[in-house]
């Protein structure tokens, strides 16, 4: 295993440096965005830091395969440049053994990538949405504490509060007007206090009123209803936003049982990231080959083109699946099957017939 350990070490060294650099760049960019929002008063610095860490965890499912791909190019490319690969081949080390060493390393990193994609990704999105919802609720509290009538989102719900308790997250002396489902009546709610709605994945958008009256007014002047309540919870409109949030935060097992195109696309993306990791690592092996002291510009450009094509085609197929224009099968599996064929061609290039 001396050869395998040597090859792994040559790949892991640039992998650690490259991954660290990619993470540092992403954290810097994300932190600048979050600090701008924190400066605007939308949330505090602690929330900004938590959001940066959660988004960094999410993006690792892309950074890990990318860093491994370029690390294989860099590590094996140096060995080819310094004629060490020629010496290994001359000593009886086969290309299959080199591929095996890279494959084992790729499988280890693919396992970490799969864990992040299947378990870490939905958890990070749930936590991110929860923090954003809490921050949005507190931010909206400050905006709505003006004693003015406010239309809630894109709905025709009208809301006003006379006072605000920021510590408890409650409006004081609140009034809500909304149309009834039958369209012939209007609902009026007056309460001593009300809890602001918060947006959480997989949960309905609700508001809770305490100690008040619920009036159902008949616009045809036939029958009005008045009800006194201690606690009243109503569901607010916002199903479209909920659906947009729910998919990324949904557990992977729940996505597997779903038959909706967007859920299927999200599920296939999560479970195929380990396959993408291994394929990228193996494709980088033949692309890193070059003669000693030969310029590697051409092979490096070809490697970048292959890398861009893989993610571009994968993204296009995923979007097609979400829109229902690409079937579930082959789906993303078909994309990786094409690149597996590309790997086979790179490892066994067709030989042109010799001229006589």
C-alpha cells in the first residue's frame, strides 16, 4: 500500500489547500451579504454568523467534489511533470492501480459528500429558514408597530395594532379584517393581543389571537354572528411561499416517497452527489496525463470544460425534471451514465488505423 498512500498524499495536500481556499472565499462573500442585512437591522450579528455557517455546510456538497477533481489534476499532474508517473509505470505499477487508489480516496470523500447532501442539506435549510423566519418576524414587528393599517403580504387581510411587546412577540389591541370563504360575508377580529405569524418549513402560516371577539358580518344583511374567545388561531395565506421552502428542507426519505416532479428532482440531486464525486475524481485521472516537461495548458482547459459540462448538464436536467419536461428515469442517472461512458472513452481512447 506504499504506492497508494503516496498517491493519496499527493492528492490530499492540494485538496486541503483548495477546499480551504474555496470555503474561505464563500464564507467571505456570504458574510459580506449577511453583515449588510444585519447593518440594516434585519437580524443581529449572531444570527448572521449562524446563517453563514449553515450555508457553508450546504455548499460543501458542491465544493467537496470540485476540490477533489482539481486536486487529482494538480497532484497527478505534478507527478507526470516530474516524470514520477513514468517511473511508477516502468516499475510495474499499472494504470488500474492508480485508478484504484484515486477511486478509494474518491469513495471516502463521496461518503462525506453524501452524508452532507442527504442529511446535512435538509437540516441546514430547516435551521436557515427558522432563523430567517424569526428575524423576519422581529423585523416586521418593528415595521408594523406604527398604528397604521397594514396589508399582510399579497393577501387582502388588513391588520392594525395599537401597541407592541417586543420581548413577548405580541401585538396589543389588534384588529384584523378578512373576507370569508363564501365571499358573501366579512370576518372581523378584535383582540387584546396577537402573536405574529412566523414562516417555518412544513408548517402552516398562522396567527394566534388572545381574549377578543370574532364577528362574521353578512353583506346581504341576513345573519350576523358574534363570538367571544379566549384563544383563536387562523391560517393565513402563503401556501406558495411554503411550497418553495418545504422542498429543500424536507427529509430525504419523505422526498423518496413523493411523486411530484420537483420533489423527485431534489431527491435525485441529493442521492447522486456521491456518484458525481467519484466520477469527477476518476475523469481527472486520464485528463491529468502529460509527457514530462510538456505544457499542461491544453489538458487543463479540457479538464475545466469537462467539469463545467458536468454541472451545466446536471443543472439543466434537474430544471427539466422540476418542470416535468424530463422524465424521472433516466433523470439525473442518465446524465451520470453519459459521463461514465466519457470516462471509459478517456481510459480507452479509440486507435486510428495506421496509414500504409
